[in-house]
């Protein structure tokens, strides 16, 4: 039994933000039915290479991107542009607890699949819309993409090296940050709405926007601006409010120091053979070090070139000051702590019984996460869901398939 076992979710979303939300709910035990377009399905099915490999090492034709965000779901291929397809989705919504969609604002109303219509059929439905800019405002009708949102929402203005240094300029984050965070916020909102439904007996509408989430997650950076009136700048791998808290170069490669307070700074200086630095009034307190950032960073940078990164990490770690190497993704997945936390999971796939992926970080003592199935093939569960949930006969399903309204693959 998962924490959300018995919960029925209808996932009409595609690409990342909505599917990420649906995957989290599936990990927690919800039955998540993914509605996809016949023939093509979710856009990310074709976002390769790389592709998932079969047990013989050949390409499966299933993009790794799609695999990363759709595990645990059931795929039903339905043509939403057809009246018959729309009726099938309405029938599924009638017995669902949650619906997730990320169509352009207002577009599902043309199909009779908007919240107002479905709430009349199922008043207990929690309906979550995810768009780039939300359902209101001057940009509501515009499509929203993570890269654009990272720019508009201010994240790229504080990400990247300073303009006056080599390689300076705005950078996007290495994963689709606003998509992923919106998926997580949507999960929180959905579960809050379900809890509210337990008290009121009725569902509600949730309007999630990537831009809203991006602005909200600027966190201390936006508050720094509101408190000071100074627009935050890019600091590369340095911290706006703490020094030293950045990447340093050793004799062989880079490593990270995250010195969070004055006592840690004293311990750091003792461990690296510079015990006199905290006595310097320029460096005594963090506020002093922020004011004299250039001086302290220059001193430490020159000093760290004298030994290897592993040597520095070892001696600094012994002083209980936060320090670490910069791993590649391959190295991070081989990190003993990651292995000990069981983050790598095997989920047998029809094309590869040894299929492995990174699992959920959620650890629950009573209702642990379960990995019941890998990301589904397009339309893999069309017959099962439409037959069991809606009572369609084999003959009715065959007629719908012949007309291209639904699709079933292997």
C-alpha cells in the first residue's frame, strides 16, 4: 500500500512539468492514467538520442527523456480532437480524483474538458492546470517554455559567471528548473486540495504557472533586492551573502567550500594552515568577508593551488567544515552515499528486464514508494482502462481503433 493507493489521477499533460507531478503521485501509489495522442504520444517520446537500450543493447526507440518522467503510469491513447474521444475522457474524469493538464489556457474548453464542465460531472474532482504564464494576465495565452521562463523570471540573471570574468554572462540551469519546480509545487497543491476535499466534500481548481513558480523560488535573492534596492548580480559559483562559499581551484581540479558561519571559518583556516586569517579585521566576521570578498578569495585561491583537491577535501572535512568534490553525473551515481540511499532502482521493462533509473528521493516508513512499472508504451493500457473503467466491449474497442479514435500498442 502506497500513501496514495486508491487515488485515481487522469494525466493529460505532456513534456515535463505536468508529467513530473504525475510521476510523483504514481510513486506514492496513485493510479495515474496518461492520456496520449494516437500515433505520436507525448512529445518527449521522440526526444532522443539517447534512447533506452533493449536487453540486447540495441535502441528501443523510447527516448530516455520520456523514461525519466513517466514511470508508474498507464498509457491510454485517445484522439481528443474527436467528439468520441472527448466523451471517453469525460467518462474517465467522472471516476477520477485528480486531473492534470498543461494545454494552452482555455483550450480544453473547446473540447468540453475544462474544469467547469467536468466539475458538473464530478464535483469532487481536483483539477490542476499547468501553463507557462497562468490562466490570467496579459501573457496568459502565450505558450511557456522552461528556457524562456528562466530568462523572464530572473533566474538567468543570477546564474553564470560575472560579466567581467572569462566565460561571464547569463546561463540557464542544467536541468529544466522551472518545469521541475512547478511539477513539485503542483504535487503539493493537489495533495492540499485532496485534504481540503476530505473536509468539504468538493474538489477545486488549481492554476499553476511556471513564471509564478520561477519568481517565487528566487527566495533569498528576491528578498535581497526588496531589502536593499540593489539588483542581485551573477556571482558564478560564489554566494551573494556568504564568503567563502564557492568553488576553488586546487593543483589538479576544482572543489567546493561552503563555509556557513564564523566558527566554521576559524576551523577552515586552522585546517588549511592559515590560522592567522580570522585575526585580520577584514575577515573576522562574515559581513567583513563579504565586504572584502576580492581580498579573501585571492588569498585562499593562491593557497589552494599548493595541493590536490582530494588532499584539501580530506583535511577540511576532518575539521567539519562543509567541503566536497565536483562530480560528473556518472561519479554522483557511484557516490557511496547515493548507493546507500538506494537511489538507483531497477524496474523491469518489456524490452529490457534490467532497466535501471534514478528513483524517488521520498523515504516514508509506513507507506514507502513502490516502483510498480516503468514508463508505459504508447497506448499500452488502452484496452484495460477503457474496458475495466468504462465497460467497453472488445467489439466497441475494435470499432474505436478502426476509426483512429483510440490506439493500443504492445
